[in-house]
C-alpha cells in the first residue's frame, strides 16, 4: 500500500473488495485478529440496536444468521443482546457443522451462555420451513428482526432458501435491522439481486458500502449507522483510492474548501464569471445560472446572450451586466467568440438555453478550444459536443466540468450501462480528461485522477426543470473564486441539495421551482458554513 493524502472531512464509502483489503491489512500488518474485529463489529452493532430500538429487556429479537462472517457478526449481536436482557431467537440457515473459523467460535460461545433455568430466553434453531418459522415468531411476537444472512459478498441473484427467507422477513410487521448491507443488495452498485431485505435501519461495519448510497441502496437500507471496529484511519484512506470507492460530500469538506475573503476584497478580486447562454425560447436558463453564480459568491458575473433576447434577460437581472452577442439565422454568429473572449472571466459556463442551431454549435466548439480559463459545460453546450463530427476529447482538459444527466451522458458516451454508476463516471472522467458531474439521485463527481464524490444531500424535489441550470451556475461561481473544478462541482452539488432540503422543511417538495433554490442558497450557505465561521 502506497502513501496517499487523507481527507478526514469527507469520509469514504468502500467497495466490497476495498473493505476486504482493509480487513486483511489490519489483520496481517497491524496485528488485530479477525476474531477481535468480529467481536468489535457485533458489540458495536448491538449497542446501536439498543440505542435505536431499545429498551430490549424482556423483548424478543429474531436474528437470521448465514454461515459466513456476516452470520458471525449476527451471533455476536445475539450474545450481546441476550446479555442485555432480550429474548433472543437465532435462526441458522445451515447446519451448525458448516460454520467455520470465527463464526463457528461465536456459535460455540453463544451456546455456552444458555442458562438451563432460563432456556426459553435464548433459542437457536436451524431453518426448517417458513411455516414453522412463522409459528415460532407468532409465539415470540418479536420487537425486531436482525438480518445477518449474507453481507457484502453477493454477486448474483439470491438462491433458495435465502430468497424466500428474505421475502418472508419483508412481510413481517416488526422492523428489520440489516448488518453491513441488506441481504440481496449488491454492495458496490446498490442493485437488487432478485430480492432484498427492506431494512428500516442498516448498521454497516467500519465504513459505508457504496451500494448503500447509490442505486436502490437508500430505499432498502433505511437509516444508516457506521460501527468503528478499530481499523486505522490511514488504512481506510488508502483503500478508498481503489476504483469504485467514493467520498461523501460533507459540511466539513466545503468548509475546508470555501475561499476566504479579505477585508480589502473588491468585486474583481473575488472572482469574475461569464455565463454564455440563452435563445429566443430559453431566456430563463441563463438568468437562473447567472443568479446562482452571484449567490455562490462570485464578485462579478456577466451574462453573454444573443442580442435578440438581451433586453429581455437584462430586464430581470439588475445585478448582472449582459453582453449582447451577434446572431445569424442559424444561431450565434462566429464573431461572438471574440466578443466573449474580450470580456474578463476567471471561469466560464457555456450552454444553458443556447439552443442547437448550426452556427451556435460551431461557436460552442470554437469557444471551448479558445478559452484559457476553467469552463463548465451544460445543456446545449453538451449537445454541441455530442453532435460534433470531430473528436471533442482532443481539446478537453481537466479544467472542464461536464454536468450531464443520464440522457445527456449517453449522448456523449453511447449506450453505456449505468448499473455501476460510480465506476462508469470514474472511467469516463479519466477517458475524457475532465471533471464529470453525473446528475441523479445521488449525483456523482469524478475527475481524471482525484477522489470521487457522491452527493450526501438532495431530495426528489430537485426533479423539476431548471435545477440543472442553477447547479451549473453554482459551479461557475465557485470556479471563479478559485476552487478546483472537482471542489467546485462537489461543493455546488452539496449546497444545492441542501438548499432543496431546506425548502422542503416548510413546503411540499412537489412545489419547488428552480428559482426557489437560488432564494435558499444564501441561508443554506450560512447554515452549512456556520461551524467554522461563527
């Protein structure tokens, strides 16, 4: 393992393979036995269960255990909850003789705990039929089920009897707590493999698994807590560099990145941004992007737009000067490139509402090749790249931020499989040599070499027209202030999602319109930066 910089403010989420690497390194190089790691996992899980779902004294808990390490964790949980006064019923999916190593040792420890005078408070049974299990649980009236069946190793659809057992537990009236990942959920992609446990609460070991954050993961995992089992932080940071791993956007991270503003600052010193967009049909997009750039802290924002709509756009942007661009019948004139480049800009956004006229698309390509500042490419800027007959990637640089949704991404990349969204975004960010922000829930940001970030904020309220224009405007406003393209994209994603969450705290999420995000940004930014700003 090579040395890498750590980023404690943005905790990692790991793939199954990265987690195995961390376990192996901790056991072999750091000297912590695997049995101790399992004990720590089970103890921490039991403590979180008691805190979230207790008191458990006298209450029944049914723990479903496979024969692997996830089942071993479940056996430690059973022992701990039994010691805390719960009535524990353990269901093994295989004969006890099939358990090996640490799970076998923990089964033996559990069996030794049983008190003959109180035998009914701890029972251990091998799964026979679901009918018999149903009768048993009716008598117990469990407060809670614990899923310790398979863990992170699943790569193909569930097989019997596990699949039927998963469907059975989903039909129970009591909630289910999953250990590490809900059984049936692919731990790297969040894909449901045939069927999956619908957990109310997932307690994941050592670090979140990527599949809990993406795909169907958030719906099946419920609330997620992490148990620290003693793996050193430097080990977690190192394995997080592996393909498929991500870091989560956090308030602490954006506080670290946020640009300081000196007492003698003036509008040009804190960043100048240019928004190139607009057409007869789409005048709102560049207006929203420009105001988002202003609300993100850029000191001077210019909106460059077709001369035919300049007065319309200018009338609703009193804080943003406009630059009229010459047009032709086929869109913006080639002369518009010089007009844009003659203006001062520390960062540029190209695309919102531009339209797809032939001359407009040619201008976009010429402008991208000529620009000597960081550029955000969105909407019709992306369409211009997709429609060009040449290889636009020859001119791409790591100072570009591309902000496609899934449909726009497929226009650029072809019919790619987005099942593993994280690895796909990472692959194309490297292939194209750009920072790629793939919008979705959650959105993912990757660069050619830097860490990958997944948005930890956001809500379905963002599924409305114009929110992408706001996001692109935030990106260019942050770029203009000196954030790196990756930092700008991740910060914009985090704050934009938080603004939507703030809106929905007092309003129906279905009523959100894109301008509402802009209105929420000042207060959201203050709230999220408050811990470091006082």
